[in-house]
C-alpha cells in the first residue's frame, strides 16, 4: 500500500538569492521536500536545473550550496519562488492550494532585473494569477527542469533555456 503524504501548510523556508548585479530572475513554484531539506533551491538530485544552467553558461555543474550560490551570482542570476506560503502535499505542485505569493519587490527594488523567467507551467500559472496583475511585469515561461517533465530531455531543455544567456 502506497502512503500519500499529508497536506501541510508551509511558509517558504529559503530566502531569495540575488545581488545588486543580478539581471535575470528565475522563479520556481515552491521548494520540493528535498530542496527544503537542503535549504536551497533545486535540491533534488534528479532535477536538471543545475545541469541545464551549467550547459547554458558553459560552466561546471555546482555540487554544493556554496558553489551553487557562487555560480548564480557570478552569472548574474537571482533565484526565488512564486509562492511565499501554501498548503502542499509533499512536493506535488498539483496539490498546491491556499497560495500566498512572494513579494518580488524584495528583489526588484535592489537588483537590475531585466527579465523574469518561470521554471515550468505551474510557476507560470501561479505568477500570472498572483503576481503579474500587481507587478505589471510579465515573465517568460521556460520548460520545467523537474524530472516529472519527462517529455523534455536535457538537450531540449538546454536549447530552450539558452535564452537566459542572451540577457
């Protein structure tokens, strides 16, 4: 018998990563269980986020949190999520309810963000519903780097995500 995780209301536990030199903002939906455990973004080893960015920027794949932070800041990338708090079952984006969005002005008031990207359709849907109407600024939706997005192999993801290196 398979057990399904109970839904729980969680406040986003990871602060945004950015500097005043950040020009790109990448938003996910909400951190997975593995990311919450690692206390940093895209912590699940099967998530292809770090491999995709390394390919896009022709750089080494960062392996630990300090390397990941340094990688992002060196490439002028800010990272956060659309959601500040929600009710979620495990890591399931499909189970997300009771969304309270993050206040992106925390980043946008202090960085030189030229373009906002969202990682996947769930982040895109949530951004359009909860953030874009007030922010009056669109985001470009990129295909999800999640292993659940099996239709997109690494090569296709890299080709689609290459747009961020052109900012």
